[in-house]
C-alpha cells in the first residue's frame, strides 16, 4: 500500500485515540511508520525519527530489540495462546518467580492482566474484596491525588484527577477522595490533607493509589520520595492499603528499578504495564501476602476475575526476557549514569523564552511552556492547551517524534539511548522549543 492509501483508509475507517477526528480528517498529517529499530522509527517515505517518547512509554529497551523479537518468534512457534483457566504454563510460572525476585520486598504474588488499566482494575477489586472478607465491607473508598492518571477503564477513570479525561463520565464514575498532590510543590498542605483524610475517613478507605515520584499524564509532575515515605507510614498507621501504580515509572525509567525504591518503601499492591512486555500488551498486579491470604477459605472467597488473554504465553515470555535484558544490559545503572546529562540540559532550558518551568527525573525531562491567555493556576485544563503541539510539530521537522501533554512537552526516550544520541536529542528539543516560540 502506498503512504497516501494508508492515510486515506485511516481517515475513512479508523477512530483514532485521543484525536479530534474532524480536524484530523480535514487536515491531519500523521507519521506513517513502516518499521522501527533501536531508538528510531521510520516513516514509509523513508524519513527517520528518534522516538523521543518511547512510543507511549513502552519502548524502554528500544524498538525491535533482537532478544525480544527472538523470544517472541520462538514462543509463537511453540505456544502462542492458551486459556489461563485450569492451566499452568512455564512462561507464566517463570515470569511470576522472576517478578517476585525483583519486586519490592513483601510482594509475593503476581496476577496477570493485559494492560496497565486492567492491572489497576485488578488492584481496585483486590482491595475492596480483601476488606470485605476481613469483615470490613465499609472500607471500600479510595484516595487519589489531584492530577492522577491511572488508565482508561471506568474504574481507572474514577481514580483519575485530570479533569478533561474524567469530565465526560462524571455522572458514572465512582466517587474518590482527592487529596492535593505534592507535585504542585505544596508538601505541607499535601501531608496535612492526607493525614486529615486518613484520620477522619480511614475506616471507610480501602487504599490510596499513587503514581510514585512522577505524575506522568498530568504533565510529568515530579515530587520527592519523602512524600512516599510519609504516605507509607500513614497508610500503615491507619490500616489502609498503599497501591503503587508503577505502570509508567517501573523498569528503570526514574533511575531505579521501581520509583518506590527511591523512597525505600514497599506498597501492598503494585501495578505494572507498558515496559512490562514492551512489545506486547500485558500487565500485572503484584500483591502482598496479607492481601493474598484474605482470599483463602473457599471458592466464594476467591478472586473471581480474569481477562481472556491474561498470562498470554507470548506476553509472558517476552516480559521475562525484558527482565533479563534489564539485568544483563545494566539498564537501570545506564539511566542513573545519563540522568545528570538530562537534568543539566533540561535545567538550562528554564531560561529560554517561552519556558515557564522545567524538571527532570531519571530519563524523563519536561518543560512547561508559557501559554498565552491561560488562566494561571487552572492546571486542570492544561491538557487542552495548544503550545505543546507547536513544539512537537517543530520536533518532527527535526527528525524527533514527540507528543505533548497540553502545554507541557517532554522527553522520555528509550533507556538504551547512547550519551551522544541523548545529547543530540536534547539539542533538537531545545531548538524545537525556540522555533515554536519564535513562530508564536
Ligand atoms: C501511570 C499509568 N497507569 C496506568 C496507565 C494505563 O495503562 P494502559 O494504557 O496500558 O491501559 C497509564 C497509561 O498511560 C499510566 O501512565
């Protein structure tokens, strides 16, 4: 098929995610990716783009990693799929063992799902059912942070604190207790509100959901490990589960295997996705012994829940290979080595015209743009702003594939990127920002 045929069919038949379809059909000009390798994706017209956002934060090990492709092909020739119902298989058993070995201490069981959102749904159900079976059915509410993003399904949307994603479903989603995020800089207020909520409503709360160290979709909003330590101790004190959503932060992105590691804490439940199987849709929810043991005592107390493709052998085999590569190619220490370069160059962008703020963490660098006409403080609407698109358009002209988060633009490159390539990427990023600001 020619490039133009692909786009024509896409415009005629496909309903695209996160897309204003009218505008797209009228004037959209997508990349048409034909192949990928390492840190690059290649358009059908031959143009090469550095994947500066790791394809929605999945390609941490780069595209077409030979070991992942080999594992996938080998597995596909032997066992591509079988129901995980009354069936065990080597791929799931070996993966679960490997996950528990590297997981924060105290997580002892892996429940497999097929993406990040469903890993969150599993955690929601585990928490509610656990408390019911421990004789505390009244503990069924969840605390979430302002600006949180935990996925697309209705349960995950209920936990979400990015208003534009939640608003269309406002009359359907379940009600959560929203506390201020420390990522807004107000640590004192964040601690106080969290303490107040747990003190006053702890008896009704099943768990607190948190994106550890960085709220990704809210605009790569970072905060200190201190908050996580305090959160852990408050959850323990009030007997509330701490549920860490490491779907984005897991697997080295922040400079440690898990973002929770930087605070030295273990959650009661931990949700995984994205880099988990990197090239295939798969996720998992890891649980502590305490959560798991609440489900003992008969079939009516079991977790009667499982997605059709859970523990898919292809995904499980690839996910195991991801863990091996991370270990053998020392991916996490590579991130730690490259983080200072990311931090220095991103910091330097703070003085650029049109830049309101910058921040970085591990292999994440973010820049908030000044948005003409935006009402300051109304961050809930940030996602709908347009300044970021001008930068990503300019980045595309410079051979870099990026996506904005409203008026925040960010880099989240594959973790295998070489120092020289990262330096080049940071240079193009700054040039794209300068060009976008100059155009206005
Ligand atoms: C922190 C976090 N949790 C959960 C999800 C949902 O993952 P998925 O898109 O695989 O359902 C995302 C997706 O971006 C995420 O960033």
